[in-house]
């Protein structure tokens, strides 16, 4: 049975209301997309030192609660903010203006503009808009996500590099699953066997497998067991040359797609 929950006027965290925009609504990601709708989420990965939480607006209408770095909305992921769900917003096909801003206290009115871009989306398609870097260097990358869950026995992944000035290799255990992925670039999907247990790691392109990684997931020495029939986007974020506890340092996160 198709799982498709439409929520309008939804209260998030008991406080912020999600408003519809041009009849757009929040929905749990179905495996079959409605023929007259596009599915859309935004991955807020801008590593500011301290501008505070931001809001997302589409076509001038607020569609999110206040979110902080590093949060996909709606939904969430691993080593991210957000929920434990693979949610998307439902949008009418066509062109939309997407903006980020710091709101005035106690309202949805813009206080500090952060970023604005335009996206063009097609019906029956899933999208994630990755927004990264800061100030005048802020950029966005609109990627098309898988619209179906994988066969039993595997999960599928893609990888996006959002670290300025870098080229990155992604490892799962000792296996390199993405090679020399430049800044603002992404991979096709790849599969990992359900039940496998290892640690994800990112290294500068060409670094030996045994060298200290830039970042790992999990962030401790533990491993991550691949679930069955899920879809993720792994992404490298932050800046090179920074170390813990600076939250802007290079890190690795996984966003839920399915």
C-alpha cells in the first residue's frame, strides 16, 4: 500500500506552523509520486559561525520552522538535525523562488536575508536542493533523487561534496565507494548490501585507505549496519583546516531519501 500522508497547517515542535504555498503541502515521501506534483526538500548545510536559525520560504511563503546548520527539511538524516523521516514537500510543477532568511523574533518576517535561488521542478519527480558555503559564496545544487525504493537485500546511496576547495574519496570500511568527487559534484547511485557493518569515511582524493580520515560516520569508532531497502544521500560538508570542537569543520552526514 502506498504511504502518502498529507499534512496541512502542521505544528512543528509544538510551536512553528508550516504554511501551504500555492497549495503545496508537507508529505511523507511515497514511493509513487502523484502525477501532478513534484516532491522537494532543502538540505541546509551552510556552516555559519553564528547567524542563528533560518527559515525557508517558497514563493515568499514560509514553509518551515526555524532550522539550524546542519538540517535537511523536511525530514532528517544521520549526523544531521531534523526528524527521523524521509519527508518531502509537495510542489506544483514549474518555477519556484526558494529563499533562506533569519526571521525577526517571534514572527516569520525576514530580518537577515541569507540566500535566494530559483528552481524549476517537474511533476512526478523527487528533488533535493543542497545549499552550502556562506556569505557571497553561498551556492545551491538541485539534484534529482531516486523515486523508488531498491530491491530487497540492498540499500542505495549517492554522494555529494559540499566542502569548498576539495576533492573527496568516500569509503565504506576499506572499500572506496566514490572516487575523486570535486566540490559541487555528486555521484550516481551505488548499492551496499543490507546487513554489512563498517564505518563511512571521507578522505582527500588519492589519500591512502589507512590514513586518518577527514571525518567519519559514525563519528565514534563504532560501525553502521546497512539497513534493507533504504535510500540515502551521503554528503561531505564544512571547511577544510578546522578541527573539533569547531562545528564548521569537515564532517560527513547522510540524508534520508527513502
